[in-house]
C-alpha cells in the first residue's frame, strides 16, 4: 500500500467516528508523506496543529491507524511551518506504543522512547538515590508563560519557589478553570528547578496517573515500593489533584507521602480546578494541609494579556498574521488560552491547506465555528442567577409572593431568556422561575416582547443581560 492509500483508509474510519466539522478542520487538511514499514508519516502545518491533534484526537488517530496497518502501527509527524530553533525537537514524534499514553501533553516528546522502557518505575530494589525521569514537558517554561493580572500571583509564586528555593510556599497550590495555564505553570516550575539544580529529583505526575500507579501497586502487592518511590523525590508536582475527590484509598497514601516530603522540607506543588475550600469529598486533614502554603488562583486573561499571548505564540511558531486578525481573536475569544490556541490553529490550518489568505473574514469564520461549539447549556437557574446579579437582588426573591414591580419584571425577563436560551418547556420554566403556571409564562413572554418593541431602555436592559449570559 502507498501512504496515500493507508491515509485514505484512516480518513474513512475517522470520518465515521467524528463530526463533519472536526473532520473537515483537523483531518482533511493532513497530507500523507510516506509509509515506512508500518510507520506512516503525515504532514501538519504548524507545531500548534500537531499539539492539538495529539491532545484531542490521539486515540482516534491510533484506532484509525491500527485498523489500517495492524497493531504495531506507528505515526510520525512532519511539521510544515516550524521555526528553526524548535525544529529538531518538535518535528517528529512516534506514536504507537503498546501501553496507551495517559497524558500525552505532559510527556516530553524526546523522552517518550526512553520512558517506555521503564515499566514499573518504582520497583528499583536496593538503590538509595536514583535518577528519576522527571516527566516534565520542556516546552512549558516561564519564558513563554506570559504574565498578566490574571496570573501574576501564581506566576511569581511559582518563580519564587523555583528560583529562591523558598520553602515558605509549601505546598504551592495553583487553581483555576480549564485551559488557564495550570499544567503550563506546574511544568515551568519543574523545568526551572531542573535548570538551576540538575541533580535534583523533580517529578511531575498527574493525579490521574498517580492514582493508576497506586491502584496497580495494590494489585501487584508493591504498595510499599510505590510509597518509597514517591518519598525519594525532592520536588513533587502533582497536576489536577481534584481527582482525589471521593477516593479515600488514594487520599490516605497521598497524605502519607505528603507528610513525609513536607517534614523533609521537600517542595510540593499542586494544581487543581478548584480552590482547596471547594474541593469535594476530600478528607479535612488533607484540605487543611493544602492550605499550609500558598494558594494562587489563575483567572481568565484580560484583553491585553490575550493579545500578548497571541503575539508570543505566533512569534514562536514563525507565523505572520495581520494586526486586525490578531486583535479580532483577542477580542472575541475570551474563555481561556486553550481556546485561543484552538482558534489560531484553525485559522492557520485553513489558510495553509485551503490556500486562503489570513484575513478578518477567515478569522470570523473560524471563531464563529469555534464559539458555536462551545456554547454552554443554559439552565433556568443560570438565567435566574444572572438576572438577579444584574438587578442586584437576591435570587430567592424570584420565589417571593411580592408584586413589587422590579421583582415581577426580573421574573418576566428571566422567563423570556429561559424560553430563548433553554430547551425547557413552558411548564418547567414556570416551575423554576417563581413557581408559576404555564399561562403566566405565556403572558410574561408577551409582555417582554411588547416592551422590547416599544421601550428602548427596556430593550437595552434585556440586551445587557443577554450579553452577560453569553459571557458565561
Ligand atoms: P490547564 O492545565 O489550566 O487546563 P494548560 O496549562 O494546559 O491549562 O494551558 C492551556 C494552553 O494555554 C497551553 O498550551 C499553555 O501553554 C497555554 N497558556 C496558558 N497560560 C498561558 C500564558 N500565560 N502564556 C502563554 N501560554 C499560556
Ligand atoms: Mg491541565
């Protein structure tokens, strides 16, 4: 078979197993380059594009490839546009290891082959001090972590931990929503510590992987080895500790390791999607330890920071984009940095493979596709919350019997928005918003519609609330 034939088989499989949109954006533009035994090389436009594939579609790609070429199929990427400095490291990676990789983002690409050999890293009998593969992603550094008001505390605390060897932030607990840079910062701290002190045993691990390792150590009766291994590290970085929720067994062993390392004055760094206070189903004694050091929140970047992040990414990827396109993306993609990267990659991909010019029109198209897919599911509760927030009233007043004009109007607007933004029936809307019947809901909808037509001030009020809703 030729590379093209193999790729066609893959495309058939992928087309059946994903949406049209994803297929068109991410797979159709890929070009097969060569087939070497069971290893297929494909060409992607930029390093970002490749990272996106690896993060989001690795399993799909693997399944497609194994279907076409059999079990030990491999995949290599060739990046079309890559700036010279990064090229040797990022150009090529091999996929197709027998053990599925859990978190591909976080594995240093050039370390993959090496670490595959270590089957069970914690059974190393009789060795007191061993060198541990730190499992850090060398592409996540402080250099390319743009500072902004949203991340200043976390970034500087991270730097302090890495540079000054300060132990006053122990543990350092970094939390925030998805795509805001937790994994990036956590790795950057480790990379920086390694750079300053190469002899230190730094270990990065996701809580998911830690949990898996723990579980298999229990099955294999190697729980003690597991604990010893973790007690040996100098700097322990655990990503996404919210995975501890509801897992008492892992919490116990984690508590044990934490206490040991902390009393030995070893640095601990954790990330989580929630603050320690908001973590559910985690033992109190653990939560209180999380609060011993410093907790720093990562928030959504503001416009200026988004702009800087975009400019920096493009510079690193060697991609040129018109100012107005950059500005458009910075203004319109305000959720998180992962989304910004997704949009940039989409624009670059469309331009590179469909021979389109990168202009505002293309950016609008990519952004609107992206945003359409990211729309949250609105609920009556969400709408009530936003409306209450807008009118600065208590959410419980929706339920009150009051005929006060402001409350009645807030209720009516909420019903109108619930009708527009949710799939809830009129009965459900009525029940959730003030416990009203279906006729009242119909009446309210008419009132709001009429007012919207006649009263400009009212119309603007509703529009403002809608804008808040869209910002969620
Ligand atoms: P999280 O772990 O919080 O979900 P990640 O650390 O995976 O988020 O970040 C998502 C993407 O955004 C990564 O590619 C990361 O490099 C990038 N990123 C996040 N914050 C910044 C920043 N301040 N500057 C540059 N890139 C960033
Ligand atoms: Mg992460």
